[in-house]
């Protein structure tokens, strides 16, 4: 089994060597360019000053300088990619050392209107998305976020598992994918996706042929006009007629060129990504399906996109100072617009599929990187019959692996349907709920889980771990909580069994109402087929085992006062907590609290 830390350190050294070698090449090529420019100046002086040399001698240093420019661009690109790969592995070491939080995209934009993303820290600073995300295109980030927000059916999750397992050891491929995709800060594939969704402007092949014929006639008339074989009036008359013809399609041409302007920037990024994916052989069904998406036509996607880029380049060339006067005469923008619109009509559906394939592969690569960096984390055993969640040595995936305290959790199946978790402040109750929820999300996204073993059925998630009042909506914390619980009860009656994670249930009301309300809520959820955990400080709720029977079990976390400070071991134990730390904690911070 490869040690990810040692592998990353080796690759960082290798990247440093590539950067150092590239810097030497950069210096050599820069000096050669300077020397070649000097030679060109000398040849020009000898050709146009003393007339010692023919001006034709300028061709040699000019060609040499152009060749050096191309070589220099390649050197700079290789240097930048080596530096980028180095940053990728440094971030990998940060993840292994637990220093990753707050760096890289956090996906906060995906929090909107999601029922439990805030509760489980799926997005935002220090989130599961920020830990996992290695995608550098919008398509990849959107796909990864969708997988975290929406539990997949078992068949899809298993297919992703196989793909992730295949990609995990392919460090070179995942490096290439990340380095190429990072040519821009984040590839704006969203603009390309919007372009694929737009309807073609209707510039037909016949229009393209007519415009090309007009350009040919213009070239012929101008040539004969300069030679004096046709009168200038005929040339002017023709140019006026051609202008009228071009104006007929001007609105459609402007529409086509306006639409492609922003998406065009990322065409190069997509071409290189797809070319790299095309070269990699895959075996798992999910990855093989991605290959089939890319090879379903006679021409490869990279070749087709390269053709589109040439059309866009023709439009860009019309801004060149030397070519600008000729471009309107040759109807270059109009002809390019026809070519772009015809490409769009023929390939827009395929392009959308290619972009989704890139997004899928980047999302799978993100999960594969996580799997590679945590080789002891297994894939869950996904069962059809449930509801069940049985975890051995479960821990939170956002905690440093070496220091996380692990606990066994069994819900459903032969075990209880609900665990009532009691314990003092800071003892680990909320972390347990988040650990269960985060691992459910990872499992149904297709990734490995932080446990020694996990068996689970398809589950929907409902949580009230992070509940706040809302000044804007005029809701108290208690009212916000019961609205959330109402939604969880509704979800429990859906087609997919629910796992609920209720932290400090009905915390905002009195003990009498809390006892009655909590029993009713838990009974309703259990009868709807749900499983879950409920944490509480109110020990009266632990008596629910007497009314709900074996379907409910009590567990607790304990603490000890050692040398005036509270010590927690974060181990879950059966039964009800025997003591509370609230008074001890108040005394520890200097409050005069007496026993009465």
C-alpha cells in the first residue's frame, strides 16, 4: 500500500527539480532571443545602411526569433504546470496534516435552500466540500456538490465506488487532470453549458456558401481592379451589393458572436482536458461510460472543439491591425458566425454531454484523492433492505484521522431504531450526530467512509443540529426548530427511509412540554420507518425507553473533573449519564454557584 505522505513528498521534490531545470532553460532561451534580436538589428543595419547584405538575410534571424518565441512559451508553460503540480501536493500534505480548512473553494454557494447542509458542514469554510474538492472546473464542482446534496441510489453509489477505487492509485492521471483544469482559476464551464442550451441562430449552410462566394468575387474583382482590367465603378458597385447581402444576416451574426464570446475563453481548457481523458484506458463501468460519451461519434470531441476554436480564432483575427481593413471585405466575421452556428446546431447536445463527462470525472477524482489519502477508510457495504446503519469505529471525516475518537453506532436491523444520547456540554454528542450524517453523505456520494466497517441501506437525512432564530422572518429558535422537525416528519413518510439527527430536541421549551413533544415526535418518526439519534440535556427524555420499549436505547458520554478542569474521553457508553458538568463548569470559570 502506497504511503500518500511519502509519495507527495517525493513528487514535491520532483516538481522542484522540474522548476529549477525549467528556470535554467528559461534563462538560456531568453538570452538566445536577445542575441537573435541583436543579430536581426545588425543584419538590418547592414542591409539598409551600407547595403552590404541583401534584405533577404533578415528572414533567417526572423524565423529563428519566431522559433525561439514558440520554444520559450513551451518552457514557461512547463514551468507553470510544474509549479501548479507542486501546489497540488502541498495542499495534499495540508489535508493529511489537518491544515486544509479555510484554503481552496468552500462551495458556500451550494448552501442555499438545502435542508441539512449547514447542520452537517457540507459546504462553507472547513466543510466536507472544501476537504474533498480537487475539481477546477465549474462542471466538476457542480457535480461534486450535487452528489453531496442528493443521496444516490445504491446502484449509482456502487458504480461510483468502483470508479473511485480505479482512480485512487492513478496519481499521475489525477495530477494531469488537476493541472490542466487549473489553467484558469476555475474553468467557467457554466458559460459553455449555457451556450449549449441556447437555440441556434439559424444561419444555414446556404448562407455560408453565399457569403463565401461573395468573398471570392470580391477577391477576384479587387485583383482585376488593381491590374486595371475592370473599372473601379464595378468594384464599388459590387462592394455595395455585398454589404447589403451581409446586412441581411447582421442581427443573427451579432447574436452568434455575442453568445460565443465568453464561452470561447475555456475552449482550450476543455480540449486539453478531453484529450487527456481520451488517452486514459478505464475498466470500471462508470469510467467506461464516460469514455463512451467521448467516443460516440466519428470524430473525437477534442478534434471537434479544436475546429470550433479555429472559427473563434478567425473572429479574433479581425481585431488584428494588419488584417482589420481586409476582414470586412472578405466577410470574415459573417462567415465565421455561420460556421460557429452550424457547429453549435450539430454538436451542442454532444458538447453538453462532454462537459458533464468532464464534471463527473473531476468529481470522481476528488473522491479518489480522498480515498488515496485515507487508505484505511473502506467503502460502505450498501444493502437494499433497511433501514439500517451499523458502523464499527465510526469517526468524523473532518477531524484529523490520528486524533479522532471512534465509536460504534448501530441503528435499525437487529438493534434499536433510536438512540437517546445524554451527556454534559462539550462531551461529544453533537460531533457524534455530525459524524453519522457526514458518513451517510460520503457513503451515498460513492466515497469511502471514516470507519473500520459500515453497513447501511439507502437513507434520506434529516437534521436539526444547527438551528438559529431568524430576525428577518420573525421566528424564534424554538419555532424554527419545530418547522424543521415538521419537514423531517414529512420526509420520513417518503419513499426512502430516513435517518434523523436531532440535537437538543425541543431545547427552547419547558421540561414538561419537551417530554411530551419529544415522545410524540420520536414515536411518529419510528412508526414512519425512520431511524436516528436524539441528544438531550434533559434526563427526563431518557425515560422514553419505558414507553417506546426496545425500539429506543439510551447511550451517553461522560466527563471527569481533573485538577479543576473538565476532561472528556468522547467515548459513547450504554445507559444514561450519571452526572452533569454545568455547575462544575460554572465554578471552573469563577462563578459563585452554590448547591442548594
